């Protein structure tokens, strides 16, 4: 049974529904006005190509047009070769489907080719006018494509770049959650990072697709300071650093290490989580982030605590404990550097001058 409490109106989905409905009606009206015999292909195409963002719509548009042209050509050739005979039509249809389905298997974006070829060949069994049938299908699908693109451009337009920033912010928030889980494991708590790592992986893959969509929305070379790719690369590096940190947390800190590093480690964890949360908020707000001096100071204090273990502070520690301590210092330095790099990328996109470099 559907729970009514779960039926909420998501603004993104509602916007897509409004655009899709308007595009379908517009395609139907234009097909009727132009006298296209099977205007439902225009309606279906307009709804299919209209995606959540303009970039995705453009990608679907190119794929559908290429598939339609391929299918129309193959259908015309098949109709001419088969003639009025049902047996001949079946034999040629087999050959046409072998070719078009094979192409679709190699190039999934051309999967509409087999459908269009079958329609052109079978819509008129007499094959009296295969060229006319092919032209009608291309015209109907072309009309729907134009309507879909115009709807994406003019009706509550949504850019992939904005969706990408939201996805990046969500991934950064998940990284903050992963850091909290790792810190708990170092303190002796039980925790499995598998689920949260899978969520981060899924978000980053989603961001990669949105990157392609964002590039389609901007013809020509994208200015370097506006390219969102470095943001996603930096978040991915940040996640990789946390994976290394998670390996260092396979066993909790020993009582001796807890006494030596506990206070500065807690400060570094807290500062890093706050920095990730702050940068995620900057991503969502499209604003330049503030400084990261708190994290710099916390990581410097942690490194000082680890360096102190080289002297008398490390008396009684074994090799595993030394290795764990230096791994913590190294990975927190990586986290700091990756977050500083991410902040610089956000400042560039917000139009601010990069912050001056400071010595560690």
C-alpha cells in the first residue's frame, strides 16, 4: 500500500512534469496543424528527448535523430528490395534487423534505428511509397525533437551545471559522514564504511554524467575557470584520501596512542568535517568559501603530536603503532590539501582572486 506521507512534490520532478506535459501538447498541436499522418511519433519523441537538463536533452536529441535517419535509410532500402510479397518482406526484414540491431548493440545511442526501419518497412505492406513513409517518420520525429529542445530551453529551464553542484555538495556531505565513521572506528566504535562508500561512488558517477551534459550546454571550449571538472576530481581525491585513512583505522588506537594523539586528532576530525560542510554549503549557494585556517591549525597540531613520538613521547610504542600514527598525519595532510584545492576552485568559479599561499 502506498504511504501518503511519502508522496511529496519534489520541485525538480514537478518542473520536469510541467515541461513534459506542455511539450507533448505542443507537439500534438503542431503535428495536427502540419497534417502529419502519425503525429503521435512527434508527441512520443518530444516526451522522450526532454530530459532533466538542457545538456541531457541535447544528447538525447542527437541520438534520436541519428537513429531515425539510420532507420529511415535502412527501411527504404528494405522496402524497395522486398516488394509486395509477404515472404520477401519477411526475408528482407530479417536482414535489415540483423544490421540495425547489430549497430544498436555496438552503439546503444542508435537503438532507435531498428524501430524506425521496422516501421518504414511494415507500415505500408504494399511498399507503394517507401520514400514518402520514411520522410513522414523523419518529419514527425524531427518535429518532436525540435519541440523537446525548445521546451528544455524555454520552459522552466534547468542547467546541468546547477545539478552538478548539488551532486558535488551531496558527495562532499557524504565524505564528512565517512570521516565521522572513521574517527569512531579509531576510537573503538564499530562501523562499516561499505554503504557510505557506495553512496559516494554512485554520486561521483552521476557527477561524471552531469559533466558531459554541462559541456553540451556550452558550445565551444569552456573557459578553464568555469570548468566544473576540477571540482569533481578534487572531491574524488578527497574520497581516496579517506579510503587510505579508513585502512589506518582497521584497528582502534591503542591506549598509548590515544593518550598521545587523542586531543589533536579529535580537533583535526572536527575541523575537517566543518570544512567539508562549509564547502558543501558554498557549492549549493554558488558562493565563494571562507578561509580554512582552523583546519590548517588543527592538522599542524596533529603533525606536531606525531612528530613528538620520534623522541621520548614514543617510548613503548611498537612498529604498528608508529605506522598508524604517521599514516594518520599523512592522510590528514592530504585531506587539508584537497580541501584547500577545492576551496580555490570554488573561488575561481565565484569570480574571486585565489587566496594567497600560506606556509604549513
